[in-house]
C-alpha cells in the first residue's frame, strides 16, 4: 500500500497558518496520508455566488483541479458554502471520488485552536467520504454527521475503529488498483 497524496488547496483567500497546521495534523489521524499545500490560491468562480452571498459548494467542488501525482484535493475556503435546499454546509465531498471542499466560515472562534481543530475534523470527515465512508452513528466518530457546531465539537477528530478499518481497506484497494493500471 502506498501513501495517499492529499493536496490542500486554499480557495479565494488563504490562511497559511491553518493550512500548515492541517498538513501536519492530517497524517496523525490518517497515517497513510501525506499532505501538501498548493502554493497558489485558487480563485472563486463568480458563477457560484448566490443572492444571499453564499457560494454553491458543488460548483466550487467541480472547479477543483487535481494535479498529477495527487490522489485527493481538498479545497479550504473562508466563504460560506451552501447546497440548496440546505441553509449552509460545512463541506462536501465526492463519494468515492477525489475532491472535497470545506469552509471555515462557520467554524471561526476567538480561540484559533478551536477553529483549527474544527477545520481538521471537517477535512477528515470529507476525506472519509472520498474513500466511500458513509455517516457513522457513533457520535464520537469524526465520520458522524454535523448539523451544528456542537456536533462538530462533540466528535473526533479520530475515526472509530470500524470506520478507520474501512478507510484503510478502501485505500489499500484503490492504491493496489492504481498500481496495476500504471504497470500495464
Ligand atoms: Zn458527511
Ligand atoms: Zn465511525
């Protein structure tokens, strides 16, 4: 099994301190992950803005580019994300895909450590979806659904042992398949 190369892509603005912290922390919870930060901020597509000045998460997601050599890209943005009919979303991901995006807009706390920890949980949660993980019913597991910030604060940042085992199996499967493809 090879490492999963994850690119953190700032969108619209950048909080390099947060990005650097995420890049260090992610592999502590997903040891098969290796994380890099995109050197250039991606722009916000104007087609994604709504009359309420939120941004359509699925449009932003579809604009994310996965550079060669990477297995996943996770967009990190400060703008508020939405998918109608919901009022907002903390983040979204392609299930069994390669792209995910999270927003820090609703995670901000005076204490930046709390903000960072929440962002880490959202990234881990969305990466789980890209590996096919569904929402976990264990409220302590980072794969459980967050409807509110108190849900986010209650869970994780770790995966429960069942979810972690699933993630590991999925990544093993995916990395072995891509190895086969590149050899033929
Ligand atoms: Zn989810
Ligand atoms: Zn779980």
